[in-house]
C-alpha cells in the first residue's frame, strides 16, 4: 500500500482543481454561534399578564331583527311566521325606514333547512337594501 503525494509529471507549480471547503465551514460555524447567542437577547419581551379570552353571546338589541328558518323551511320574524318573500321584503323595508341606524339582520337557520328558504331570506334583505346581514351559528365547544 502506497500513497502518491505529488503529481505524475512532477513539479510544484501544478494547479489543484479540488475546492477547499474548510473556510466555508469555519464561516458557517461562526455565524451559527453568533445567531445562537443573539436570538435570546432579541426575543426578550416585557412580561405582561394578558387577560383571558372571553366571548359574550350575541345579545339581541332593539335594532336587531332575528329571522329564524326551521327544518321545514318556514321563516319566522322573531316568533311570528312569515308567509312569503314579498311579505318579508315589505316588513324589512318598513323596519329600515323606521330605524336609524339601519337594523342588523341575524339569520338563524336550522342545519337541515332547505337552502332555498335561506336564499329567499337573503334576497329579501338585499331588496330591502339591508347592509348588515349575519348568520348566527353555534359556537364550538370550549376546552
């Protein structure tokens, strides 16, 4: 077993074509050490006790209009049954003309309700030029 130290042709002026990666590794290690030292100092924040998350249920105020859609597709204004889309549109227009600022419409639709009923409620709100329409859903379980 032997090892060749020089080139075959001989001579000290021969060009070495291999890349020397030692300086690259040295620079990378120095940068790594610098980042490991400076990151905890930069991430230092003032200790503050934040308030806990608390959501309050959406309260019905006098300017809110609750529209409920049951499983059968019947639409209710608060507790009274609405016969058709024209009746709902007329009632919404009356409500808009009487209240300033405009009332908020809250739609509570049954999960198994026919989409057509929800569609004509939204269309009636659009025809009455209602700006704020929201869908009320059941909040996710906490904990």
